[in-house]
């Protein structure tokens, strides 16, 4: 059996406060294989980005990993601190942030940023790094890459900047990419180009990708499997086609029913009642029960189960006949 590039086991993140401990991530487990894109989806506050930041070691204090394990290519990395974790970033784990303008250094040319990253993580000389920087821009579709290598981030459009960020994330040849809302700031046509680029690079390089988003359309287009998160826990996990066409968890069903379809015309969209619970006001039992039309007494009294049927963390999951 092939070892997954990333394996998260029972991951929990705590934030201690004066009023108690908050748990933005609570017992999350999933794997990502080489060449696979796992979409991590959910509303704001579901814990998607917090889980990604825990993997790459970018949790802001006092938030910290309080339980579970994170394995990268068969090596446990959650105990790593300081320089040990910094050596991992860029070399083995790349990061694509939501806003490309703020994730690029405005005082350095894109070529300088690419060559600096490669010289830090790869055993190559500057001339080779400069050659690879041009090749990296060409690979992500920057026209006239040799001429634009000395341009500054503000001289690129939003879509071109995001391509530069993808090149920066991939230039040290990491085995895992964490893409945190990489298309949110882009218009629809550029968004489609970035998704196609990410898919191609993932397949060509065998890179594992954790794609964090709130957009079910992006998940449907880009991901191989999807992990649906709610209030810090996994609600559902499975192949994209199965989860989107036959959602078993009521929350996943609500997300799918809330997604507009061209065939719906002017019909009113479904709305999930209520809102994501605040971390300091988590309901008893299953966190989704105040918003769930299928909730029964057991849901109010007992914490929601893990992935009990191979896909959905629900006491009363939907069945195939109830597909969206």
C-alpha cells in the first residue's frame, strides 16, 4: 500500500482564553495521496484554514496543536518547531494564499523571490536558480516570462499574480501544496484558468494538494475527493462525484441545495437556517443539530459520531434515494 503524502490523524487545535479553551479543529482525520486534490469545504468558521495552518506550522499563538498526529511522506511533523519546521516550508510544503498581492513581497521582483526560494531550499547555484525561475513562470503560463522576470508584483494583473504565487509555491518541488482560497479574489474566467493550471501541475508533478475553499463549484471542478467541515469537525468525506450527487450528511445536503444551478431558472434557493456556532457557544450534542431538519433527541444529547458509515458523521445520514 502506497504511503500517503499527507496523513492527518485525530488532529485537534486549542485556543486557550480567559473563559476556557476554544477548539477550532476537533479530531479531524484524512489522507492525501500523491497527485490527488482533496477539497476541504465549509462555511466561514468551519476550521478549514486552521487545519491547513496547523499542517504547515503557521498557527498564531496562543493557538496550538493539542492532539493528534500529522505525517508527511511517512515522517511525523507535528512535534517540529522553529528552524526544523521552517526548513520544511517551501521545500516539502508549499502554500498558496488567498490574496496574491499581499503574499508577494512588493519590494522584490518576482524573479528575486523565485530565485531566493530555490537557493534556500535546493542545492543549486544562482545561475541555475535564475534559469529555473524563468522556466517556472513559463510553466504557469506567464507570457514573455524572460522579459517579465524582473517585474514587480504590482505590474501584474490579479490572475497573473496568482500564477506567480503558484510558481513560487512549486519552485522548490514540494510534495504537498496547501491552497487556501486560491481563486476567491479572481473573476470567474481567471478562476477557471487557475483551477485548470492547478490540476495540470498536480497531475504532471504528482503533487498532493489540499484545496481549501467555501465554493462547491470549485470543489466540483478541481477536487478528486472532498472533506466537508462543520464547527471544527469532519461532517462528510468521500469521492467528489458521490458526495455532490448523493450527500449523506444533512449539512452537505444543505450546501449542495444552496448552490445555484442553471437549470433552476428563477426558483428560490434553499437556505440552511441559523449560522455556524461560535467557538465559545458550541451547542450540546452534535454541533449541527440546531440547524438540522433531521435532528432527534440523540443528536441533542450525544456528540456527533465520527465517520460511522464510511462517509458521513451523522446518526441519521441521508440515503441514496434522497439525493439532491
